[in-house]
C-alpha cells in the first residue's frame, strides 16, 4: 500500500522531464576543463614570449650605446669643424676689413642735400673720382659711399627715417665714408688737395682712416660756449681772418648728433693761434639766423693731466684709494686736506708694515709719549705702588 500517492505522482513527472536532458553535470565539467586548458596554454605562450623578450632585451641594450658613441663622435667632429670654419671666417673678415680701410677716406662737414638730391650726389662722385679735372687717365672707381652722423627730425628707426628723408632742419651737415675699388697712391693726393675744398657751400674735412692726421695742439685752439645747434661754417667764417685753417671739428653727441657746446680749430701755421686768441670773449655771428650772438671762449689747447697725490716713496695711489680720498676731501677742512698726500688712513683696508723705511700710504704716525711728562710720571708711580703690594 502506498501511503503517499501524491509524492509518487510528482516523482514520475520529474523523471519524465529529465529524460530528454543529457547529463548536465558531466558536460559542465568538460567545459570547465577546456577553459582551464586554454588558460593554461595561453599562460604558457605568454611565458614563452616573455622569456624571448627578456633574452632579446640585453642584445638590443648592448647595441644602443655603440650607436650613441658613434653619433657623439660624429657630432664632436662636426662641432670642431664648425668652430674651425668660424674662426677662419672671423680671421678673413678682419683681414678684409683692414684691407677695406686702406681703400677708404673720411669726408666731414658734408651738406645733407647729397641725400635728397641726385644731382649733388653725382657731382660728389665726380669730385672724388678724379685727382684733377683734366686728368681723365688717372680716374679712380668708387665702390660705395656710406653716410653717417645723420640727425633726424622724428624718433623713428634710422632706416625708416632715412628712406622717408625726415632730416633735422637745424643740422645741415653730415659725414661720409668713400670706399674705392682698388688701393692706390692717389688717395693721399685726393686727401691733400680736397681738404678744405668748398663743395655745395661747405668746407670739407677729409682724412685717412688707416693713417689719420695727428692733432697738433700748438697749432690748435679750444672754442667754448657754443650753441648746441651751431654749424662748422660759422667757425670757418669767424676764424678765417686769423689765417689758413686746416680743419674745424665740433664735438657732437653720438646718439643725437647735436653739438656739445665746444669745438677745436686747427690752423696751418703757428702765428695764426696768437691772432685767434684775440677773439676771446667776442661775439660770433652764426650762419643759422635763428641763433643769437654768443661770446666765445677761446684758449690754447693743453694736455690735461690728472692731479694724482704722490707719496714719499714716489708711488701712485690706486683707483680705490683715489675715490676714498675724494670722499674724504669733502668732509675734511683745509689743514687736514694738506696732509692727505702724506698721511692717509683709509677705512675698510688693512694696514701693512712699512718695510721700505718711507712713509706708508695707509699708516698714520703716532706721537711719541714724552719721558718727562705728567702722564709718564703718574704711570711710573702707579707701577711702583703695585709692586710694593
């Protein structure tokens, strides 16, 4: 007798359902095994590749430094070749510049119309291409003409202002350098003949670059109290009555090309200097009409020597000691200033012993104590009292 008929019916139904299925437990195990085997194979392949890579890496690393060394050696050779070529080029450039200077002459106090007018430019070329107008055989060919000391009206770049020709109205003179194609002995004749020549209403000052004419101070005078906008032509006219003038040179600022207020006038003869000195404190009429008359200060040219204090041992002071002496002079009185050349104490400098026997620059003499003075007597009495105790 079946006590639980319902359970039997359920079991029969379950068995019917699983008849169509085919052992899921065994197949799942096979799949897992296949996957595990695949994973194992993949891991073994990766290990093999890693081993190959590890074996190949040292081989590649050994080759790299060899290539780097070769590259560094090649680069060093290239750098050495570049340095050699650069030094050779510098030497060639210096030699070319020296050779070019022998073919160049300086022309000063030239009118600035040569920049604006082509006619004046061509006349200038003709003047410096021939020694004489009649000698067509001895004709010199000009390579280039360079203009310098140009003052402009507006604060623009120099190239832009030169192209636009914005020249300063109160500065009518410029300088130029004439470069010839070949070196010739006729250049000295051009310098001697055309120096002081009047071209376009102005006296030219011509000189050589390699061998400039020395300034003879015995034949020159110093002219001061000039206007900053003064022109060389006014000095030519003012001192022309004293004698033949070799050249007139107004000292100008390198940036603005305007005058600094003084000039030098050199004559051909010594007697002209005494005549020029008589024009001291006399007014000069300027070429520029807008400028007022100014009394000029005319003196002889002198060699200005710096007053250096000399010590007893005839040794000059250093630059640092001079500056400290200059600062000390402002503080000291007249009596102490007179002693500066003999006895000097400089702060911040260690004193040294005087081995020569003379007076040292940094050593100050001490006053000796008198043997019969009150101070010595008191010190002797004090020492004796201390000894008795």
